[in-house]
C-alpha cells in the first residue's frame, strides 16, 4: 500500500526514529511502512493518521485507487 508517510514526516522535520518513538514502534517498522514493504495494522494506521491530524485516506493510498 502506498502512503505519504515519508513526506509527512519530513515536513515535521522528524527522523524515522522520532516518528517511531511517537508511535511506539521500531525505526525499522517506520522504514518498512514508508517503503511499502509492510502494511500497518488498522490500529497503527489510525494512530499515524491521528498523529498527523489527518484522515487515514490522506495518509494511505488505497491500492484500488492507486492507478
């Protein structure tokens, strides 16, 4: 699943570790989500969206709409 996490993180000036700390996950998890190697669980996706004060749809791109 594609996402805008890297761009959102960069606009805040956060490193992957900074974001990982805020989400209570590993830096490797943040990297895997950003590169599309891992799709977060629904609770984690909500946590990410809430952290950036956005809807899930504003952070994550549905595979069916990514065409």
